[in-house]
């Protein structure tokens, strides 16, 4: 299974914003859309960073409520790990585990094309295991 199979099921929609968005506005977007991270892109949708709930917590811990008026470019993670549609679910799980993050933007031709979360990966992996289990039960029952 690949990232493409996840995106075909869940869709390619991804919430993104510009680097000059205030932290307060970004927090409002996270809450409104019930998401844990927002990808930061330029006007051509090239990925410039990612702002996660962890980044928000660190910003407020360091600067208090004043952080909410500052641009997210001051707080976002700039070294963003990305994947593409050809990455396997196992590769994505390894990347997320090694990097200790839960959201992985999908890049195509240098532009944001989607996002996968640890929840997406786990859901698909569980479906795979259940399907394999059912195939084994069917094989045993018909043998």
C-alpha cells in the first residue's frame, strides 16, 4: 500500500496558509477544521514549513499570549519531512516514528499535493491486517 492509496480514499484536500499568517489566526484554523497541523506554503504552493500543535504550545510557553500576534514563520518547523505518492505505508510509518511527528505533507513536482496523518496510516494498516486475516480464515475454511 502506498501514500497514493491513502489520498485516493481521504482526498487531496489539505489546509495551508502563508508564512505571514499570525499564530492566533493559525490556531483558529486548527480549531475550526479540527486538525493538528497546517502546512505553510508560498503563493506557488511550495512548502515552506509546517505548524503543529506542538509548535503552538512551545510558542506560547516561550512568549505567552504575545506570540499570538506574531507571524507563524517565527514558530513553524522549517525542516519539513515530505513524502510522495509512491512512498509505502511502512516507509511513512518509519519516517513518522523516527522524526516523532504525526503529519507528513505529500509533495508533487515541488508543490503541496496532500497530507497524511498517523491516523490515516494506522487506519489503512488495520484494514490491511483485517483483510489478510479474513483471507487466511477463508483459505483455512476451504482447505
